[in-house]
C-alpha cells in the first residue's frame, strides 16, 4: 500500500504512515547524537546518478537554550586517538572526511565499536555503539532516485508548475527496517530549499517529534510554498540505523546512509535574478558545491 506524508506547513491530520514518538526523548541538554558512514550522489535532469563521495561524520544536536562542554569519539580498537567535535550554530560536529570509495572510507574508519563521551554541564555521558553490517561489512543503502509528479503524471525536474501541488517520490529503501531495540527506526530525510538556502520542506528529525520512516514513499508540497521561475535544491537521504542506545536519558545511534541531491526548477516569470552566483551546499555531503581539501 502506498504510504505518503503531506506537507502544508504542518503535518496533515490524515497521514497514512507517520513514526510514533521514539522510545525515549531526551529532555535535558542533548536531543540526540549520531555517527554516519554514507554515500552521496548527484541526480541529473535525465534521472542519471553521479557518485560524489563516501563520507564519515558525527553530529550532536543540543536542545534550544542548552549547551555542552565538549565531546569526543574514540574507536575502541584505537583508544589513543580521540576525535573531537567542533561547535556550530545548532550542533556539535565532527568531520571525518570524504573518500572515493567504501574501501577508503572503511580504511580510515573501520567498522567496529566506537565510544562517544559527551561532557554535559552537570555530568558526563558515555556510550559504546557498534557500526557494522551483516558479516561485519559496510551496509550502505542502495542509491536513491527522485521523481516529481503533478496531477498524477511524472513531470520533468526542470519544468515544475508552481501553481500545482507537487508530489516527490523516491525509489525503495533497500535495507529499511524497524530498530530491533525499539529506539529509533530507519528514517527518511527530505529537504527542499530555495536558492537562498531557505528550507520550504523538512520531514523532521527523530527524538524531536514525528519523523518520516523507511516505509514512506512520497511527500506532498503544496503550491503555496513554490515561487515561479525559481531554482530549488532538494535531497533525499536514507539513514539506516545500525546500533542505538539511550544512556542517562541521552539517545544516540550509528548509521549507514545514502543521499541524493538534485536541482529542480519551476516554470513561469523569473524570480532568480538575486540568487547567489554560487549554489549553496545543502549539507557537508554535497561536495560538488564545496571546496574540499
């Protein structure tokens, strides 16, 4: 059965499949944290996919008005090399680097156990989680192909009618599943932004309310959010949960993920004259819009 999410500025009241509240939601300093090994792609107007990179990163999301003192990741097999996070506006971030293959990614960050230590204002929280797929191998989901539909017809990404409701669909989640621990199920992130980087669509994050799960196959963006003659950026990401934990009220998980980025354009009178000359990267995986050392 087709499952979909409707985005009209808030979630529709008759959603066929939405995630329940996670098993536990942190109410203190930290919302959640995650470590990711991923594959990133760029999709062209002809639906072809171009490999961008394999990527390793980790994020710690803190709650509004809260902060932490610092944090580290340590690979248990290499305890003398702690990796430290850097504070950004809305999170703490560790950049592990971009790679040309899974082999290179795994050489730099082997599968196995990693210990996360977060220094809160009043205590320290430490959790060890594993990242390894079946047989110990890296299990990144298959690449995602995105399609666009209006009036039940597939439409080119270069000619979206801004006067009509837009349905965004994607290919199947190859290894999507419920979390065996019941903490956080595999999820789907769909983000759409205008040329200035202002998001018009975001399908939500776990541990922060409802979020989009692996068995959802489309979302709907209402026409009221679309400008005429405008370039938009979009990505669809499948984060597959490998391991998860909740320690002292702080949830975290490790993940293999795949993401596809693409540009879309609406028809009609041009509204792009003041768009930045250089396209804004949607996140740190979109290396075709970044200066990567």
